[in-house]
C-alpha cells in the first residue's frame, strides 16, 4: 500500500473516531462477507459502527487519543466497534451477538474506556453492568424509597399520636359524663 493511500486511510479513521471515548476491538474470525454485512446492519440499527482496520493503521489513527491503549498491543486484522447509547450498551449488544450461533468465532480482543485499556474479560464484565437507563432507574428507585420511608415514619408517628389524643378525649368525655 502506498504512503499516500495509507495516510488517507489513517485520516479517514481518525475523522470517524473524533469525539469517541470508548471502543471495543473484535476478531471476526471465520465470518464471510455476507455475515459481516448482516452484522453491520444489525449494529447500525443500534447506532453502533463497525470498521475493519489493519492494526498498524489503527495504532497510527488513535495515537494521542484516549483510544490509543486499545490498539497498542493488537495484531492482525481488527474490527473496531463504537457508538450506541453508552459503552455498556455497546458491550451488551456485542456480547449478545457473539453468543449467537451464526456469529460463532466472533471474539473480543479488548478495548478502551476512559483512556484505559480493557482486556477481553473486562469487556465481558462491562457487558454485565447496568446501562445508563437502568442506572437512572435504580437511582430514582433509591431516592423515592427514602422519601417513602420518611413519609411512612412521619405518618406512623403522627397516627400514633392522633390515636393517643383520641383515646384521651374519650377518657375525658367518659369522666365528665
């Protein structure tokens, strides 16, 4: 490949990765062109991009970016995936697809998250985390449960006090009557 073509490919990849903070690297294994096209279509539905790239070009394109640790020690042809709602959604979707029979051989090679390198096992761990929507749901549940607990405690103390006042009023009415 000529230097000019290589430079154009590096610039194109660098442009595509502008503003991307996390990436997951995959080895597509024995997938043929048809399966790879199907995979890209499925990922596009989730707003995830997949780019096949030679590791040396990926290294040059991600140099001086938070994605550099992901490509530092990779070999061979790689598929870079990025996008989705967040990195957890990205990892979950890729993990789900890797488990399908028609994509057998698809394996994680690593990735980058907040400037740190992720190993293949780390990517699987990230796939088990709650995504942004789930985290917000958990947080709102925790906040509202505290309010419910406080409300219950205030109402139960108030209810107890109201019951004592009512019984005292009855006692006074009986003693007067």
